[in-house]
C-alpha cells in the first residue's frame, strides 16, 4: 500500500530517486546494528544512519541532500 502525503516511519519501504543521475534505490529502516544488507532489492538501513534520520518524518515528494547526493522520496510503501 502506497502512502500518499502521509508520514511513514518504521515498517515502510522508501523508494528514493537520485535527482542527479536518475538512479532509484529502495530502503527499509531497521533497528540499529541490523543494516547494511540487501533483501529482494531493498537495502536494510540502520535507524542511526544519516540517511535513515533524514527519511523519518518525511513524506512522498520531499527532497533533501546528503553526502553530496540530491535525493527525492519517490514512494513510501507500508510493509504489511
């Protein structure tokens, strides 16, 4: 289920667009210490990382820059 205009937190898959090179990646925020691996094309992202901290509380369409990359939240899907 895609969340439109709502804020997603944990248990959501974030689809991110790099606005410079057009690449798309998916992230799922997990508890600290469990990140760094990939499952079914989704990167598990520790809640303590700068990217996770930037994602939490954002909504679809929000843009931000981190580590020199310009990113946009393309889609937020609740992982049921």
